[in-house]
């Protein structure tokens, strides 16, 4: 069993993943913690980039996810608590389950504000490379709208401040919740 946690913070664009993940890393009970912003992996591509929400991006997305997981596993086995921030829906849970099955403590948290709040937050972002296209954001929100088995991992952040969301997640982690196995 590996002692360092892997905490996946997922959800549609504009859900607050990056802000929450950064704060979680800063408040980690671990002596070493990393906020891994997975969008950066896509930003490293200089030739052949395909927007990851397009159907033809499947192979690219698989390679990127495999790279992220390899990095996360190495960091966690080296003693870092890793907070993974990305649009990592249930369609990408299987490799994380494999990490859990070999002894990593993997938690999966989905931030899902209402569609209206998500669109408002996403389209107001000013960061370089931020996804602000209303149609793409709406489509991605829809992918997180009915998560079946993973509905119990959803936190509605529509009416919560970042601080309230972080406090809730810290309580859930302390209660050993949101684990995937």
C-alpha cells in the first residue's frame, strides 16, 4: 500500500477545478503535495494538437492520460500527495482504478455546478488557452450530468465559495470518502 493519496478533482470547464486543486495542495496534511494541472500536458503539444473534446482526439487523449497517470504514480510513490486537476470523467476512470488495485489511495471528486453557473464561470475566464466556447462547455457539462455509479462523487459548487468547497473536500477526505477501488 502506498501512503500518499491521489486526489482527482474533475468536472466540466468552469467548475473550479484549478482553484480548488491549488488550495487543496496548499492545505494538504502531507509534508509534500503537488497540484497537477493536466491541461498543461495538452499545452505541451506543439504539432498535431487536436482539441481534446473532439471525437478525433481519442488517441491523443489516451496518450496524454497514460502520461499523466505515469507521472502521478511516480510522484505518489515518491511520497507526494498528488491533486490531479482535469476533465477526467468516468470514461477515463479505468486507469485510475488500476492504480487503486495495486495499492494507491485514489480519491475521485467531481465538481459540478449547475449548467448556468458552469457556462457563466467558463465564459468569464481570461487565462490563456482557457476553454470559453459556450457550445463546447455545454457539451462537456452534459457529459458530467448523469454519472451513474459516480454520482455519489459529485459536489454541486453552484452556491459555494472556493473556501467552502475546499473545507467540504477536506472533511470528506478526512472521513475516508470519495475513494475508488
